[in-house]
């Protein structure tokens, strides 16, 4: 099977689903794959069966799907193209980080590997895209980091925003307007379970209270002195 844009989208969705699986889980549920791609479960199942026949995935009826080694390799290269394109659009083209995801979704399927390598070199071989997502190397590898969300990180501890786990433009604008982009130093002051909220102190020690759902999408690590 040639890696068409549809195939690449499925591989990427399954790979990202695998990355989010809880400990001990092996398969990505078909309903999750269908939801990620905006298709019906039946459509997703038909495509996943084709991926399995091509040796790119392992499909277990009524259980789910997982990529093979070959499928994972292709998925990682799609992510590399996507994230390098996003960074190029922000740093070189001057686009907002809230706008580039959809553009990269289109360009990731048509940009050549030769051009991607030129972009990589021009940008200085970056390790992360504008949202903090890791950019795999040309060999398909990257170093994972142990990150926590604002719901699980330590309180009253210097932290650095590292990754935003949501590409929704409205959410990204909210993050930008409140100075919570990757690289920003913050502290989680309190968590209010009854109100489902988190109080954060960020730039210039300004306090902001955000909902638990938003807080779960801000990933942080300890801020080195």
C-alpha cells in the first residue's frame, strides 16, 4: 500500500492514540480512531483492515488496533514533516501558532523529504515545534520527556510550560493571551477540587485561575535555576 494522505492520517492517529494509552493497554479502540479522524466506526474499521493487510497495523476485531514496526516508522516520519512545517510557518512565515496546525495538516502530505531536510537545517535542527511537541529526527527517533500536567505537578514549585496538548485555535489563543506558552515560567499555587480549578502564577507573578480541563492540557517540567 502506498502511503497516501488517508493512510498517513490513519497511521498518525493510531500512533498518537498509542502514545496516550494507559499503562498495560496495548490496543487503541476503534471508536477512538474514528473520532480522531471524524469518520464513522465502520469506515475506520475498513481502513484499518486494509492497513493490517499491508503489514502496517495489527487489528483485533472488537478490541482495537496497534501499528506494526513498519507502521510506526511511517507515522513518526509524518509527525516529523508536520511539526517541522508548523515551526517553519511560525518562525519563517510569521504565522500565528494558533493558525499553523491546519496548514501543516495539508502540507505534511505533499512536501518532499528533500525540502523537509532543508527546512530542518535552516531551522537549526530543532527538537520541538511551537506547541512543544517533540520533532523526530530523520531516523525517526526522539527523546521522550517525563512531563506532568497542572493537575499532577507539585505545588509552589518553579515550573516551565513545556507542551500544550491541544491544537484548537481558540485554546491556543487563550494560552497566548495569558502568557502560558511553552518556555514560560509558572507556579501552581492551589488546586480547588470542588470548583475544578487551578490557580497559577505566571509572568510578573500575575495570578490566573483556569479550569481543570484546561489545566490538564498544559504540560510542565521543573524549571531549572
